[in-house]
C-alpha cells in the first residue's frame, strides 16, 4: 500500500513516501479502513521529532485522524459492512480492563493513540478495533470528519467532562491558533459560555472572533492579564484553557477568578514551569489535566459535527505524497484550522 514512513526521528525531511508497504490485515474484532482523508495534528510533529526515551518500532506511520470506508472485516467485527463510510476514534484502549468497561478508555493502562503508539493514518489502509469506528451520514465529507476527531474530542473532554463548563460561565482560551484551541472556542460557545481569547497577533485575534469568540486580546499589543480583569469587572474568568504551558501558566493563575479552574491538555511552550503555590491556595484554584477522551465523548462531538453545530475549519489540503510540505506548513505556526492529507 501507499504510505508515509519515518525510518528515524527528526525533521520533515525524514518523511518518506513509499508505494509498497505491506497492507495490514484485520485481526479478530478489528476492521481495515481504506483511508480517504487524514488530518494533521501537532502530535504528529512531536512524534516525528521524537523525545528522550521514545521507543517506537521503525519504520513508523504517523497520523491520528482519518476517515474513509471499511475495506475488510476481521472475525467478530459485527454491525459493520465493507463499504461503510466511517470516521476513526484515534484513542484506543484495551477494551477489557475495569477502566475501559466503565467508559474511561482514555485512562486505560494500555491506552494508545493512532500514529503515536501504533501505525497511524498517513497510509492507504489502517487497521483499528471495530469499536473505534463510527458511521458517517452521507452529507458529511471524509475531510470534515477527519478534521474533527482528535481536537474536538480532546477539547470536549477537558471543557465539558473534566471542567464541568456551564452556560453563563466565562472561559479564557490562552492561544488562538492550534486545532484544540479553535475547537475549544466553538465548544465553549455551544455550551453557552462567554469566550475570551488571548492571541499572539492581531491576525489570530481576528480569526478567533470569526470562530465565535466574544472578545480577543492581542497580547503583542496589550497586557492580556490586565485586559481580562478590565473585561470581567476585576473578577477574573471561571475557567482558563491553557495549553501553552510554561510561558503563560502564571498569567493564567492570575487571570482565573477565585474558586476558578485551569484546564490543561498540552504544553506547546514547555512543561517545566515554576508556579507560585500561594495563589493556588489563596484563590482556591483547581488545575485540571486531561488527555484525549472516552468513546462517549467521541460519539457526542461527532453527532454535533454531523448536525453542523461544530464546524472544523480546514485551511490546507495536500496529496499523501506531499506530507513533507504539509508538515512544513503546519510547523510554520500561521495555519488557523486543519491541514488535510488526501489519500
Ligand atoms: Zn483498558
């Protein structure tokens, strides 16, 4: 089959297009999907670069998100048929442990992500457990579905399930670019929150407003913490979404209200930050981490996407063979919306 491989970790130049990689066979309870669209995530760049201690069998196929049609069924994969149009849930639990059986697949000790822990979606075919696919209605395109999965389910699990966001609350999203932040803006608005965004440039601030944010602060032009206090009558916000990390976490601690929550699903600027614990106890702040989502979240965000209530933004498309250019585009940091590989 056609695929993009990495033979060693490093930059975008390590991505190699081949047309003779062995096509995977579905085992018991699995299905094989003929990928039609794959979506890029920052995660792909981190796995490609590698990190200290990463032990991935090489060559490896990147990619968490995809949609396509079922091409072959393993034994016991019931309720699905060859030709079904489907989207993949990129988070894969063992399906048997207490946590999986209680609907907390993302806490499974064997939890893995397509393209990070196993071969991913930058390929003509991918094999996944049958429980990880959801049928697509006819009006939803493969690229829309692929673009929605990882970022929306991550944002949904963090904001709604872990953060308990309710209508009428205020949410500050630190960082305007990036798929999870764009998804967080839409989900927080859908939940009935007032949404503030801190963007790194006037252009990104404008894009955040176009996505539905109530106010966007350009941190290159004004002190964002002071701006938040002015806009919230010096209370601070109920919830801060901070996936920037090291560079902004202390600002987030100041911008959140007394008794508020800070939600973290990532750390694009670095993980080893120092925080002033006095603010934490004096302000009754909760810092809540989460990663990926469970299957119920996946089904829920996909239904909202099918109904048009969540709309993934697509900013660029490349053929599979041009994955290198797609990675370079994503790494530039100026993309607002998803980068798609057409397979
Ligand atoms: Zn499990």
